[in-house]
């Protein structure tokens, strides 16, 4: 589970910033880090993350990054 304290340690203001960090890790080729970050989420947060990846991102992400994040999570069985 990612707590408010964890978010503060990452210097994030919201859980959505953490989700963006997962996506950026994949884009930058840091796949092990992305898996680790995703697996730190509890079940409810994982569901929120998937909804976030499906519905859209913050201002710095585009549709391609959304597709690539979902593809990575599915292909690497991170979400199973």
C-alpha cells in the first residue's frame, strides 16, 4: 500500500503522480522499477491505477504512453 507518507517521501501530491511515475519508468526502460512500484500498491490502488491508465493521464502523457503502460502491465503479468 502506498500511504500519504510514501507519497510525501516521493515528493508527490497525489496517487495520480505515483501512477505517472510508473508510466515514466516504463517509457524510460526501467521495467523492473515499474513492476516494483506497481506491486507496492494495494488491491484498491491497483484498480485505481488501471482505471487511470485506461481513462487518461496527466498533462505530460499521451495516448501512446497509456497504451504502452497497459501493454507492459498485461504482457508481464504484473496485473494478474
